[in-house]
C-alpha cells in the first residue's frame, strides 16, 4: 500500500474566526482555497470539494472553487466530492471539468453521485420522484461523454443528442471520473458495469462492514469484463495535537451540524457517549496524528482500498484548528500510515 492516495474533503463548512463568530460565505470559500494551497505544499494528493445548497456550507459550485485552487497550486489533484449529477446537466458538467482540467494541466477529477441531500432538486426544477431515473440516465450519458467523441443518446429526462460533439476536449483524452456510493449493492454493481472507480462514503459504523461491497465491485467488474480500479473511501474526522484537544474542538460543532441535519431525517440528537463510541470503534477519525494514523491504517487494511479521503471539516470548527488539521494530516498522519502499512 505504499502507493496509497491521500485526500482531504470539505463541503466548505462555515467556520468560526478567532472571536468565535461565523465568517461570511465569501470568506469561507477563500479559506477553503487557503487550506488547499497548504495541502498542496505539504504533499497531500487530492483535495475534494462537495456540493451543497444549505446555509451551513459555502461551496455550491465545486469546480469554480477548484479552478481558483488550480491557479495557486502545482501538483495536488482537484476533485469534486461529490457532483450531484442527478440535478445537473451531464454536458455542462463535462465541459466545466474539462475546462478545470485545462487550467490545472490535467489535475481534474470528478466524483459523481446522487447526493445524500436533496435541496438541489427543487432548486433546479427537478422532481424528487425521478430521483433514481435521473441519476441512471444522466450517468449513462456522462459515460458516453467520457469517450470524447460525438455522442448520440436518448433518454426520458433530458433532450436527446444526435452526433453532438462536446468541447473543450481534455488534453490527455481522459477525465478521471469516480462514482460515489453510500453502500447500496445496486450502486456498486452499476459502477462496475461502467468500468469506473468506486468511492465509498463511510460515515458511521465499522469500516469493515463495507468489505463485501469492495468484493462485490471486483466480482461485478469481472462479470462485466470491465476494469476493477483501486477502491477509495472517505470518512469524517479531525486532527489536533492530542486526542483530548481534537475531541474538545470537534465535538460541540459536530453535534450542532449532526443534529440539524439529523432532524431533517428523523434522527434523534446524538449523545456524547454515542459520539465517543464512533470515535473509538466507528468511522470518526478524531484524535492526535498517532491515533488517526493507526485507525486509518486499520481501515485501509480491512478494506484493501487504494485511496483514503478525510472529510476534515465537520461544522464550524475555528479556522486556526482547521489549518492545523490540514498541516498534521500532511506532515504527520500520511507518513505514519505509510509506515504502518509497510510494516
């Protein structure tokens, strides 16, 4: 696993400044750019920006922010995490990311998903009753667009295309595209059917319970005679100099955002002992560099993944603490994980 890829994910959570006040959306976006620049400087492989349309998050257009990051970085790969394809247009998504690919000299990546949030559907005029068919049809079109040849395609939720050529083309002829899944077998099989890399979102419980999905992906790719790429995973976490400091900085803000979103989904408020159990045994990677590195290495070994993305913003953690998380991830956690896996 010496070639394990390390990424940092964020939805552009609105952070607090030094006085404890929430910053503006504009400053939150600029903060994400600054954090990505730091990540680039210290050797993190990927920065991935999620798409949300809620007041807690500043990033609703990941590729636009990634384009800004592209102009200030040299080597880090620039990914969405995820692009909600169901409520977007596949042609425009391809065009925006092929443009990002040009600006960044080939560093653009996409993670496509249905989206676990549904705010984008009414916002852009889509019917939630079409949730499944929208993603299925648009993914089918996007897969054809990735060939970078004239496309003829017909569906029920978007006008047909007849020998339509889409520009700009990528310089390499290849735009790296993943499918993000939350753990349904059908999504895993579909990813394998298209021969695309699989990114598993693991936000709760033991990572080991997702091992059957990794195996399913490989078996399905074999049956479809497509490529089984190295699988990725992403999970939330937070890093500070000590375990105690990490939990102290992370818990209160995490509880606010978790309870706010949970209320929309019928979840009861999270209790402190549940949080601590998730940190100790589940999929919250919160603690000192040593603690987080050991837990990451265990998850990578349990699933055999080739990429681990840490969702390093989980609410309104202060700007200074977020920067420290990025710094510790790149300078301490990544080398430790590599050493643990090598050993």
